[in-house]
C-alpha cells in the first residue's frame, strides 16, 4: 500500500472525525472535508465532491445524525436520510470517477446485531437483530454496498461505543460523579401501539445490569482504520470493538473507579424511561446487550492499544487531568 497523499473525510465534523483529521494530517496527508457547510465541499455539490475524490487515496464517510435523541417521527426520518442519502450521493459520484479512491470506509454500527447475552457477535457468525436501530443500520449498509465500483475496496465499520474525552462517555461520567453510576437495570415497561409498530420499543429484559457493553477507545478506532486501509485483504463489514466486552454493571463500576466515586445507585427501567425522555434520548442506548467481538481485526493481527476497559478509562482520565 502506497503512502497517503490525499484523504477525504465526509460528514466528519464530530468527535471521531476530528481525531481522524488530526491523525492523517500528522502523517503528512492532505485532508479534505465534505459536510453541510464544507469546508472543502458541501453535500449536494456533486461537481465539488467529485473534484475532491478524483485521484484521492482514501474516503472515510462518517455522515449521520446522532442517534442520541428521541425516536419520534421527524428524528427517525432524519436519522435514516442523513445516512442513506449521503452514502448514495457518494456512491453515485464514485461510480462516475476515472480514478476513484481505492479504499472507501463507511461508518456503520454494532447495533446491527441482535441483543446478545449468550455469545459474542462476530462478522462470520453474528446474527442481525430487529427493531428501528437495526433497520437503519441494514438500510445504511445496503446502500453502501449496492452497485459496482470497480477498483474500490469498501469497508463498513461496525463501531461499538467509542470511548474518549467526548462522545458517549460524557453523560455516563456525569451520572457517576453525581452518585448515579450504578448499573442500568432492565424490566417490564408498557409500549404504545405506535412505538411497537415503528420498532422503537424494546423488551430485552435480562436482569440487573447483566447486559453486555462492547466498547473501543478512540485511539484504537483511528489505528484500526489505518490498519484496515493498509491491508487489501480486509473488506466488507468489520467490527470495531475491543476484545474486552464487559457487563453494564462492570462498566459502571470501572467508570466510577476512574473518577474516584466509590458508590453508585442503580437505575431501574421505571426510573430510566422518564429520565431518558427528559434527556431526549432512548433507554435502548444502555439497556440493549451489545456483545461484539473483533474477529476480523484479530485474525489479521491488529494489536489493540487499549484491550481492557480499565486501561482505556485510565488513559481518558489522565488526559482530562492533563488538559484541565
């Protein structure tokens, strides 16, 4: 694999995208960005996007409205549109290029797998789940892999919860600091007809914080993306998740330890449902059992910088102290 000259990041104005931009600029690559407001090209400007992509070495697409919201009709529509339409736009532009980037990586999600408590979900033996979040993930990947793109290796990045100084860890850390960092415990909750029909009500069950939480440190996300780029044998859907998945109770215990809070009260579902409504997000975020294993990365020899949760949380806590 030749050295990088030009990397194009699409929809990468957020947490992960900023880390990718810093990393690739540090390698000496030219980095261009596509987004709603540029800065190098805007969605809908097909000529401008084509000019960026022609002859580029790598395209990474992270576009998509955050799922950290309530799944009402307008948000559901935008979550789907922001993923599928941007991916379609890129795919159609790529098909018309003379020299398209030889590698195209597209964000996806480990939520595509079923609620798993019996075994980890791998690329070779994982089972696709059901419900709204899964339907979004499958539509996203179907659009990404549609059609022919000769000479372009496509990789869907099925990412677990990404840990770093921003992102999903921030609200959980706040809970821990306020003494509410115990396990999130599932239970029965009535569903409206609308929520059942739209697939946004879940009935996972599973007791006191036993749901699995798969995660990955932000530095390993960036390292894994470059590892994949440099290995032509890696293609298709690939799990980006540390090998050390833990239960929700274990995750919250380690998180409390990392911020020096010895006690955390548990949150039962009857408490979570109204609280999540106030916070404008969904209980699925903490109640679904996401047990994902990085089979493809491990088989290819990828070495995780942070294979265990304590090591990842210690680094993040140290970074926060040094940055304060």
